[in-house]
C-alpha cells in the first residue's frame, strides 16, 4: 500500500513537472510568434512606407464617419455631446487629406512625413482623452469604450509609423554616407 502511495505521489510530481514544461514551451512558442508577427509587420512597413499613409488615411475616414455620423445618431447611448463629436470628426478629415496627399504625391522625405502624421495622431489621442475627461459626467461606458479603443488603435499605428520613419531615416543617412 505504501508503495502505491509513493508511486502515485511521484506520478503527480512528474505530471506537474510536465505541465510546467508544456506551459513554458507554449509561452515561448506564443512569444516567438508575437515577435515574428511584429518583425514581419516592421519589414513590410519598411518595404511599403507609402502604404502606411493609405492605411492611416482610411482609418482617419473611418473615425470621421463613426464620430460624425454614427455616434451622433446614438448620442444618448455614448453620452458624448454632439459639438464634441463634430469637432473630433473634423480633425480626422484633415488628417486623411494629408495622408492621401503623402500617398499620392510624396516620393522623398517619407521619414519626416511619417513622423509628422504619427505625432499629429498622438496629439489627437491626447485631445480625445482630454475631451472625454472634460465630459466625464456625461459619457457612458459605451462612450468610454469607443474613445479608449480608438485611442489604443491610433497609438499602435503611430508607434508603427514612428518605428518605420526611424528606420527609413537611418537607411537614408546610411545611403547618403556611401
């Protein structure tokens, strides 16, 4: 009887050790894939920097439509005042014009243009959060969810644009030194 108890104890020890190893391998696998995804995105962004303007421009148009049309129709659900929605919707329209101009017309100085739009996007995020805090007593959970999701997406895009701009700047400087 005693040997059975000891063997079952050692089996549970072995099981927990295997489970820990499986968990470590799973985490290593997932982290490896995350870094591979980011590497691929970074490589793609460096190979297609002008396309980032197109992505940013269509994202800005989507924000303008959501803020200026959809959220206004559901103002009571989101709690963001109409005047604030119209103001926030007008800015992405200007960003989209700049983005499409850069996509169509800019062949040089992409690094500086990407930096500009990324910084403008970050300022827009700060403005959105600031206006949300100003109207915090009116904004519902749905309104906060929308604002925070939009800000997170824009910040991720801005970080990607800044990283691409930095890489392009380095590449341009290395090419000019040669």
